[in-house]
């Protein structure tokens, strides 16, 4: 679930409206919208990873001994037909060594919500899941913004009906601000923002997870891996399935 460079820009708060000239006695001063102040977030040092076939064969026994692997999200599917060929191996390996596991789907704006739901359902078995599913949203597509948002909402609603819980949405700061703000406030988010600065969004949604690097290192994985932590008062209980 690593974002490209287009989604790594820091969102800049808009400038306040220019000063409104003093109105006459018979014309009250019109209200001026306030700029939303940035919300301060506190980092909770409980760490997890998300993996896919890009990590190759993972030694889950070693990973389970690493204090930075308290949970794992594993790529299951993408679009209407792609299945990650390491998914089944990763789910079995992580759960065999006591690591709570969740699955994620890479959402495609060019495929129908129904075909993507079928793909995810065919692969992700509810009995093998410990964590709330994640929907990875990084691509806008060529259609209208309204069509993109409607298709995404239909997919999210389908996941909720099937698995009995609202999925978590994964995206980047810039992508959220441009395409998701104002439409998906009822969902929790996992936000990618690489570096030391905690992500800030133009809407006050709940960020349960912050993916702070795509170049992490943990035991049992030979190369780089995405690492995440919780924000504010969130913890494992906030991503566990009921």
C-alpha cells in the first residue's frame, strides 16, 4: 500500500477570506467562514506492517518476535480479477505465529464495484480475519468525480454488508483532500504520509493508522516494508473485528 510521489505533498491550509469592508447600519456584516485549525495528533507507539508479493517469502516466525510487528495487513486482491499470489501463504504464516491479520483490496476506478466485491469475497475468508478490512484508494480514474465517488461508496457499502463492519479507507493526504473530503466522513482512515510530520487533512475525520514509511525494516523480511502506527487514543481494539 505504498503511494507514489503525487500523493506525498503536504496540504497547505487555505488563506483566510480578505477583510470585508465595514457595512452600513442597514446592512449587517456577512459571516466570514473560518479556516479549520490543524488538529494535533498524538502518536501511539504500537506498530504494524502491510505486505504483498513485493516482500517475497516472509519468515513469519521471525517477524512475530519483532516488537514492531503487532499486526499485519496483507494484500488480497486488486480490481475485478487480480489476486496476490502470496496472499494465502502470508495469511497462514502470520496467524500461525499469533500476529493479528487483516486483508486489503486495491480499488480500481475502472472496474465495477460488483466485480471487485466478487473478487474480494472469493479470496478473503471471514473466519481467517482478525482485523477490519482495508480498501486501498489511490487512483482517481478518467470518469467524473461523482462517478468515482459513487463507485467507491458502492464498494464500501458492499464490504460492510458482507463482513458486518465499515472498512477502513487507506489513502494519501493529497488524494484525500482532492477527491474524498466531504464524502466519506463516516469511515475511519489509514493515511500515508512519509516522514516525521503527522498527517493533517482538510476534514476532521478519524485517522486510526498512520503509514509513516515505505522503507521500513523488520525481522523476517529481507527488503523494505510499509510500517504504520496508531494515532491519538487508537489501538488494536479499534481495528479488530467485533
